[in-house]
């Protein structure tokens, strides 16, 4: 029975996009220990939006979960969100903004552009895990 479950798991492509190497490392470690028994995780981190889009990662068939920093030098989280919004089949792309931008205007803008959730830095690891679990479980 365990083998059948392994075979039927869908791949979830999780992309962490943040210019801060420490944050990328922390997020990757958190994600590696989380268990989503209906998904096989494919994790990758990127320094900015340009690097992310150049990787052609969104061309991979399957569900995608993006964790975006709001403030990055080359292409920030809002710019990434705007580009993702223009993708034809974007129903399988889910976004968590994780950023130092705390203004109501920034939060409202990101949510209106299609972010599924918004958290500010500094963040609680337990809260972050709970939000990620809720969002990913809702993707089934």
C-alpha cells in the first residue's frame, strides 16, 4: 500500500524567491522537514524574480507554490506577481508573500494582484509553517 501511495503522489514545485541568502536557507530548511503526504516536493531557491523566470520553472507540469520577498533589487515580489497573473493557466500557481513591507497599501495591492496570503518579516516559524500547510492543503 505504501508503494502505491508513493507512485500516486503529485509533484509540488515550491520556489523560494528572496535576495537574502539567510532567509532562503531558513525557508528551505523549514520546507524540507514539512510533510505533505499527497505531494512529492521539488524545492528550489532563487535570488530574484529574473533568475526565477529565466529558470523556466513555471513550465514544469504540476502545482506551483511560490514564496516571494516583496523587496528585491532586480525584480521584486510584486513584479513577479504581476507576471504570474498574466500566465494563461495560472490556477495551479499559489503565492505567499513574505516581506518586510508592512503598509496596508502594500498588503492590499499584493492580495488584489492574486497573492494567496501575506506575511511580514520578521516572522514566526510556527505561524509560517501553519500558513504554508493551510495553503498547500487547500491546493488538493
